[in-house]
């Protein structure tokens, strides 16, 4: 992993982010979108089409932008820092959608016709997979297509499919012109071949086609991106409307898994990281300018703890996002890692946004145009639910798929049994036994020595590489023990599988963090972030591993194995209070570390902007910090009689104790702080117009 060359933006990709993406962010008014229009304004829709935001993954040969996974991720991250509604609108056509399916599996005629139209926004796509009776269990979708012959467009006996479907939660469906549809294909009359049950198949249907029902909307919390149901009853489509034509009939599950795997590793991790960076930058600034009991709230140890969690998790989330996008750019298809990343980053976003809300208090919960945090809070369940609910991903997919795909011998053993190849099975089984004993030896040795003889990394990172080496060997042994002792029952032990997924996830994120730190040149100022993230993930991996031991069969053997792995007890601790303090302090002042941590999101210090007003207050507060200390000392020494700070400033000026320039700095800082901590309020008429008439008035008029 250390040798993997991290993807970097091309000059063209960077220009797009600095140009159209930056301009888009300036145009976005999230309150207007989410509270007044419940949709993107026409000007935003036109801008997205004009600059081909919907065609980022479409090759240039078809009029798209042909961007890398890293660029795709960076665009979504920056847009999400401004508007979740817009980010979702942008990311869906570029992740799981007809565009990606067409690129990989479409016929040449389909590519030539549809890809240019998708790239420039003439066609808006959606993809219908989820239905009322088959959500996460997409493999059992009841929607069906029957191969038949029917008259179509003046031609008699056209070979095609009669479709029936009922789908919901389909993003962009209400505005889509092109519907990607997944269904079970049946061929009872054997018009295609000998098989009657063909399997999941994917078709591409214009929404204007006769019988397609579309246009109504769901209302996902208060993040009103276009999302809704679609239905069809006895809708006939010709066979060449299948993506890839007849050759891909029945191959839909493989097509979807491959495309979903890549998109899942880009879009939602980018959206989650964008929210995390916004929380890090602006909640930290708020904690510095907001005072209670005569001092900034960011100086309180109780506030430092959640503030450090926000920054530390943001650092490792960005590291995981970049590493995974790099793997995709270099042709890898890390299906397990993308599932892991999606569930880990959306869950970490959930926790750190909650921390940010706790720090912001009333400023976080009072809705209005000035609130930069509440929409992120409301959007948390959306990211956690879509593209595979996190409960399912954690408990079934990550370890359930990973144990089979990543093990060097297990899949070979199963394949040998299925092929009734005794020689191949003997070879695989012997290799498996050697693998187990090698991991056992390493685990015992690393447990006794704490992997002190492992030489990897740099002086800053070496000890964490040692911890990773130790835990990785122990995890491999633990996984073999679970598989051998539980056999086929392992897939039904979901809590155990979830703990194994937690171990793998934290080891991966720790590895990504170390690589991220090294790739950035190991800046010493960033050490607290790297140390916090690595300490946190290693401790969590250890705790999940110990919890797994307590729930494995043959308790005496599991306890013996645990003792051999951890002969001195629990070696890894959570972040120390001193480290928490060092990390939290990074949020409270401008610095190169703060800028690196929050790079890639929309940043402004415009006092009229909902986020810029907090950044503006931070800079003005710090510029006046020395003068403020002088003023406090004058008040403490009894040289001023004023009771409030505002009155004391003027009194100090009038008495000549502070010069005019210093007082102006103090007044400017005070004005900026009041603007930063301001919350919106509305006249009663506003709520009546919005259908939110106060309860007492409803009772009086009732």
C-alpha cells in the first residue's frame, strides 16, 4: 500500500474545481433550495448541464469530462460542503446509473446515442433498483420481464420483453428522461435459449415511453433532492433496449455489483468527508469566538474532547477517501473496501456532526438561512441508508464477502470441492493449514515482542506500522479460527461478522492515515492528527478483536488463543488527554495544518455568508486578542468603571488608556462575533404562510 502512487488531479480537473465548481458553490443558496423551492433553481439545473457535471465519468470521446475517480470525489466533496441536495443531484448520474453501465456494458449503438445526451444533460438518468419488497436484498427483486413477441412501432412480431415493476426511493426519478431498470427476466417460451429463468437483467427505457409511470416525489427529511417512485404495468420494450443487448440478458447482478462497488467508494465517502471538513473548520472557529464564563468555549476540556473527535476523524476519513479513489483509478475493483469505506465514513460523519451540534448548541438547532450545520445533521440518515444500509453492510457484506475474496486458500478449497478435484483440494487444504500455523507463530511472536523487530515506516510512523503488523497477523488467525470453528454458520453470526468488519475497517483506515501523512511530506505540525487517528483506530480494532474472542465457539480454546495473542493484557489505549488537547487546539486558530485538513471544501470569509461570518469572526477576534487582554486587565485593575465590555472599550478610549486604532479593532471583532453567533428569527406571519401556525393560534381559531 505504501508503494501505491496517490492519484493527483490533472491540470484540467483542477481547473474545473477552481472554476465551474467554485462558481457553482458561490451560486448555491441552501436555504432557498431546501426550504423555499424544495428543488434546485432552474439556473442551477442549467449550470450543471452547461458545465457537464452529469458527465464527469463519461469519456471525452462522447462529450463527457472523462474525469478520474479522484476528481469525481473532489467535486462531490466540495459541492457537498455547500449543499447536500446539489451534491446528491451531481453524484447519482456519476455513480450507480445508466452512464456507468453503458460505458462498461453497452452496445456501441447505445453508447453513441445515449452517452453524448447524458454528458450534456439532454437526458437526465435515474436507476431503479430498490422496490417495496426488496430493499437491501436486491437479488430477490420481484419486478419481472417476460420474453415475448409483440407489434411495436409498426413492426409485427418484434422480439422484446413485457415488463412489470414497482420501484421506490429512486433518486432523480421525478425529473428523469431515461430510466435504468433492474428486473428478473424469464423466457417461458424459450425464445432466447434453453433457460427459462434468465436472472437479473438491466434495461434502459425513455421515461416518455408508453406505460412508464413517473413524476411523483418522496420527501427525504429536509434534503429535498429529486427522489420518487416509478411503476410500469405490461410495458413492452424491444430486446435491444437491454443494456448490452441480448448478450447481457441475465448478467445484471454482476453488472450492478461491479458498478455499485465503485460508485459506493466515491460518492458517499466524498459527501461524508465534505461534511466532516466543514464541521472541523467552522465548528472549531465557532468554539474560539464563542465565549462562556469569560473564555472561549474551545478552551474547556469538555469541549476539547468532541472537537478532537471531529478533527481526528476528519483526517482519517480524508485519508480513506483518497486511498480508495486512487485504487479505483489504478484499475482495482475493491468491492469489499468500497463497502467498508461507505459504512465507516457515513457512520463517522453521523458522530462528528452530532459532536458539532453539541458544541454549537442553540446556533445549531435554530433553523434559518444562517445555519450551516442543521442540514448536514438532517442528511445523516440518508447517507447511512442508501447504497446499502450500514447495518447490512457491516454485519453481512464486509467480512462475509471479504473472508471469501481475500483469503489465499478458502475460495480455492470451495472451488475444488465443487469441481470434485481431489488433487486441487489437497493442495489448497495443505496450503491453508500452513497458512494457519504461520499466522499462529507470527501472532504469538508479535504478541510477546509487540512486533518491536518489525522495521517499516519512518521515525514518526514506525510504531504504528508495528501495531498494524501485529494486529493484521492476529486478525488473519482470528478469521481462520472463526471460519474453521463455525463453518457455514459464520454467515448467520451477524454480530460476530460485524465485529470482524470493524477490525478490518479500522486496520484499513489506520493504514490509509499513515500513507496520507507520508504522502503529505510528514509535516510535524500534523503529527497530533496522525497520532490521534492511528491511536483511535488501533484501539478500536483491538476492542473489536477482544469482543470477537468472547463470542467464538470452544471457549477454552478461544481464551487460550486470546492469551497467546495478548499475553500482557490490552496493549493499546485510546487517545490520551494530552493528545486530545493538542488536536483540539488545531481547530481554534488559522494554520497550515487547519488548511490542509479542510482543503477541498468551499471556504469563504464573507461576513454575509452563513459559514464565512464565522471565519471572519475568527480572524478579527485573533487580530484583536492582545488588545482584548489589555482591556480585561484594565477592568480587573479597577481602572474602568463600565460594567460591559462594549462600554469598557469606549471608556478606555475616552480616558486614553487604549488608542483609537486598538478600540476600532476591538469593536470590529465584537461586531463580527455577534454576527457569527447570531441565529435567525422570523415574524409570526412567516409561519402562517408556511403552514406552521403556532399551536395556540390554531387552538384559538379552532
